[in-house]
């Protein structure tokens, strides 16, 4: 089982968006 963990930095809002994609 593999997992994809991505972190995006929003320059406009200054917030950090964490996207977690579970892959079977």
C-alpha cells in the first residue's frame, strides 16, 4: 500500500494546504 503526501503553500492566503492521497 502506497500513500501520496503533498503539501502546497498558498502564497496569497499564506496558508498551508495538505493533500493526502491514499493509494491502494
